[in-house]
C-alpha cells in the first residue's frame, strides 16, 4: 500500500472515528496516543479507515454492532463513549435501547442489565443537555 493510500485511509478513519466517538473523540485519541502513538494511528488507519469504511453496512449499522459488542463484553467505558457518539450523530434512542435489550437473550440478564444501566446514564445525560 502506498503512503498516499495510507494517508487517505487515516484521514477517512479520523472522520469516521470522530463521528463514532462524538464530542470527546479528540480527548479519547489523546489518551490512546499517550498509551502508544502507534495504537492511535492504528485506530484511524485500520479500525476506522479500513474496517469501518468497508462497503456493505451503513454507519448506523456499524455503530449498533460496536455498541452491542462492547456491551456484551461488559466494556462500560468504551460503551459509554460510543453511546454518546451515536446519540450525537442522531441515532434514534429507541433503536439503541432495543439493541441493548436483545442482550438479555444472547448474553444473559446480568450483562444486559449492566449495559442498560450505562445506557440509562448516557441517555439521561444527553437529554439533559438538549
């Protein structure tokens, strides 16, 4: 892959990451870079610039996959970031709630309850700011 292709993927990745992570995208990227500068570059170039930019799924569908995967793993910190990003991007709250509720069947009641607790906190915070 040429340097120009890498730069294009990194730029497109930055756009998608900022959309997915919302208002805190820059701060989150700084935290990632403080852990390892390469990890921050991988996020833009590979995760968002390659995987998220593939054809076949719309952005909102990818957000739902990411949200439910993070919720299923109990990764509350990243889940919180993506929930904020989804709401800031205009995803319908009902759609997010229903996706998380599906975890009851596929991941178990305790996992779903944990994710619903994070969702309630984020949704309330978002409503209060609007």
